[in-house]
């Protein structure tokens, strides 16, 4: 199993939670085999609309856990915040989670948080590509959860039970996508595999498209995106310095958004993302560009922390789709992840629908062609610390469509 495994450590008897520096946080992240990029100190600098802080769990003087907390104020009640730990915190989820979460709640409530939202990086169920394909082919099966899982993780089931018992409220919606991050993902296990084995695991269409891109002369290159001088603590001096590559990606991304009807992020967001993540680690974030006879036909962004590589963003041209630039970009990222000794290549979110009439089913069909596996995580959970303020915030978010 190559999904992102939880940190395992000896749980402290009386843990304490206190702020840590970005340097301390980054050192802890680097000591782990795998951490979500959403739990790196740099991610707090990307999310400029939130106030961020790094927190550490200490057993005496030893740092045994860490989390990036993003604080979102309540409209007209700015002294209260929602404290959000996306895909975190990085603690030992295999034991008594109250040991870790109780001091977190006490710390955040004392500093004005009206609720905590977190997303444990813990798996509950895994379905193989064959399981998913059989579910899609069966007209009586409408959701992935109706298909028997190939494997279920007792740690994930135990975490969900203990969160519910402690008063945490599940936030993951039926479609798998909510205000935060997806509960269902599609991942390709890489550990112990070769390129040939990965290709053989793909379906015939994916293999054919990869070969066609090569035959048509599609060339995938790594984009040139550099950042300013790095200061102590991970901050960056001055503006991000760019060639034309990031702008070319963004133009194609906006084109993709218009075609696929989603709201694109501004160029400034990607400039900030490359500056923050790139200053933390020069190999943290990479831009891939696929060109055919000089024309940009596809572009992708990959983020890697330790042994976990993530397909973060993608864009493709409506013209020349037949040269399969998107498949070429994906194959380049998979090969680079394998060369970097990654355990998993993460294609990110899917919806759990298998209904042929649902427009989202195309996404899972595309990803299942890679031969990977669908993985269900525990999902996101809220702990109301000030119930009246929490209800007010929840009503506000419902009215604005979250």
C-alpha cells in the first residue's frame, strides 16, 4: 500500500503545544518520509488571505508533531477565527488522538478560535483500478462506496470513530468535494516498481496516447521559474523572477478554465506559489511544458515533499489535442517522481460517482487509466469551540454557497 502513511512516533504522556519557527517546522517536515505540501510552512505564505502560524507538539523539549494552522476571521467578528489545518496536523494518528488534539484545542480556543477544522492524512479504504472499472461497467452501481473495497485501514476507521465520539463534526459532502480538500483521491503506487511495470499497469488507451505523443514529436521540458534571494526563515527578498514560462502556463490555464467552465486563479497566485514553495526547497515545485512544433499544447505543475509527489495543476490546449500533450506531461511527472524515489504519485481529487450520466465520471475514467488506485481518506472534521459563533459562521457560509 503506497498511500500517504501517518507519522508513527511514541506519544508523549503530557504533550504541550506552542508556536514554532518556520525553520523548526521545516526541519520537522524534512525528517518525515511524507508530508502534505499543505502542511509546510511555505504554504502559509501562499494563502495570503489567511493568517498562518506553525505549531509544535513537545514531549519535554523534543518536537514530536507539527501543524500549519491557517486562521480565517469571522465577518464582523474579526477577533474570532476558524483555525484550519489542511491535510494535517502531522502527528501520530495510530494511537490515542486525544493526547494530541486536546492540547491543540485548548491552545487555539485561548487565542480566539471559534472552531478547528482539520483533515487527518489517514486512509480508510482503497479500491484497485479493476475494482473501479467494474463499478463503472455495472449499471446498478452509482457510487464508489457501493463497491467492496480491496483493502480497509483499521487506523482510519478508528480515527473517524474517535473524532465523532469527541464531538468533531464530519464536513465531507456526498460528492467528495467541499469547502476544503477532497476526501477521495486517485494515486499511483511507485515504491519498488519500474517504468515498464508502471506502463504495463496502465490501460491500452493511456499507453497508446503516451506512444502517440512521442511519435508526433511532443517535447516535454521543465519550465524556467526562479525566485529571488532566500532570507533566513524561508522568506524571499523581492519579487519572484520569471521568464515567459509561468505566464505561458497561466495563459493556457485561463483558456482551459474558459473551456471547462471553472474560475481560474490569477497569475499572481502562481507567482506567490512558486516563490514560497521554491524558496523552501528548490525541488519542491516544478512546471512542465509540452510543446508540439513550437506550440504549447499542455502544461502541468507538480509539488513534491519527501516521498510524496502531487499533480497540483494542469492546462491543455483545445487545438492539437490529438497529439496527446496532457498524457506526455503526466508520464514525464510520473517518471521524474519514480527517479526521485517517491512512494506515490498523487493525482489528487476524484468524486466517488460511478454513474455514467454524472459529468464527473469522466474525471475518474481518465485517472483510472493510469492503473493506480482510488483512496478514501478520513475527510475533514470540525470541532466547535464556541458553538454560537460556529453556528453563525456556518449559516454565513451556507448563504454564500461556501
